[in-house]
C-alpha cells in the first residue's frame, strides 16, 4: 500500500511539473493525451483549480511516510492526505460526469484517486481493530 501511495503522490507532483512546463510554453505532452477540451480557458482554469488540493495531498502523504517520526502526527497527516486525494478524484469525476465527457485514461486516473484512499482507509481501520 505504501508503494502505491508513494507512486501516486510522486506521479501527481510529476503531473504538475509537466503542467508548469507547458504553462511556460513548451508542448511536452501530445494534444491527444490531454484531458477533454484542454485548450478552453475555462477548462484550463478548472484544471488549475486542482493544483492546491493535488499538491497538498501529495506533499502530506510523502511527508507522513518519509519525514515525520511522531506516530500520531504521521497518522494525522496521512489521513488528511488520503482525504484530499479522495476529494480531488471525486471532484474531477463529478465534473466530467456532469459534462458528459468520458475518456478512459482520465477517468481511470481519477477513479484511482478515489479507490486508493478507500483501500488505504480500510487497511488502517482493519489494523486499528486488530490492535
């Protein structure tokens, strides 16, 4: 579970590094790999509205696993990060559902952001019940 969470969080940070590179004017991602209507200014603004929540969940998750030593603080930061990850994925899926847009790649990525925290929460709750 830790490896999957770490891969997801590092992947999210990599996504935003690519977005920043593209914001600087370098087209490093082919247009056919972009999300629906990626050149619409309103959709671009919508995408950038996820920047704070995405970076926060990635940062908090990585911080909780690799930096913080205090168990209680590690647990709190990890749970906040998982909650933000779930919310980010759910918000994106809800938007695309309302718009009637379906792209298997982008839906899959955001569904992953919903499912992974649920699995992690379940594991945490199971471990706490065993203790």
